[in-house]
C-alpha cells in the first residue's frame, strides 16, 4: 500500500516483516473508541475516485524496505481523536464523494475505523481503504472489527507494495496489488478516467504537504534527498 509521503505512507516491498502480537496495540474499549490519527486531509483528488477526505492512521504491523512514512509505522504517536469528531469532519464537506483510509495500516485499527465507516456510509458517502493485507487474508479473518470494516467499505486496494513491480494505475503502486469492489457503488468502468496525481498543499503553519501517486518511479525518494 502506498499513496502519500509527508502526509501518508507507503507500505510494502518484496520482503515485508510483520510485528509480533506484543508490538501491536491492545483492543480498545468499544465505548471509548479513539482513532489514532496520524493526519487528516479534508479534500483530495489524488486518493481515490472523485473528491475525497483522507484519514491516515498511526501504526502499522509491517516493516517494509522502501516505506516512505516511517513516522507513521510505530503504534506510539498520532492524535487520539473521538469517532464522532472524525465523522463530523468527513461529513462536514458537501463537495466530497467519500473518505479514504490509509496509514499506517487501517486494518490494525479495524474496530474504530468500522465505527467511522458505518456512519459515513449511512450518510451516503463512499469508503475506500488502502491496505497491505491480501484480500483473502482479510476475508478469512475471524476478527469482528475486520469483518465490520470490510462490510462498511466500497473499495479496497489490497496487497503490499512491491517496488520491483511498478504500476501506472492511478491508485495501484505495484502490479501485484488488487482493486477489490466490495459493493456496487463502483465498478471498473467508473475508474477508467482516473489518472495519477500529485498534490502540493501549504498548511497553515507553512509546512508543505505532498500526497498522491507520482508517474515517475522514485520521485518521492528523490524529493526527500533534496
């Protein structure tokens, strides 16, 4: 999974390691769910079909060479954000088609993101998720949060990023990744007009925010060395 640099994360490589259970976060109390928010973008054209809000979560169980956002990998950090607060930020935008979850690894926080996604879908907006897991791993999971998150998503980009298999698809970073349609909200015909984009935004405090999928391989890493 990979779609951002300073405000998002790349997940994947040919040899992704996975952390042991002792390194992953403990389950949260369902009555006090907080999203470990690494970053939030209210409006983007580069992270899925249409204009979308984007949520990046803090924490990822994968340790993959080539990850662009090392600061989003540790499960320590991020801004604990109440579900209702995040939902209000997403639904406050009348001009967006839906929300995209990225990270970090969204399915490491499946229960809390499912609580967000369910409300977003009920409001008529779509849910898209970038994940480093394969679709069969997720569908075979017995975890209730994982099942709920899958049930409340419309579109899934599944599979680890493999830099030796570059893709030119608007949202697939490598050719091993799979676009999975979970509802009839989208189909292949809806995504044919999409193209790769890179967005540059200047935040209120002057930081440059870069998000999206560059056409030229290695572009983000070159920018980091400047």
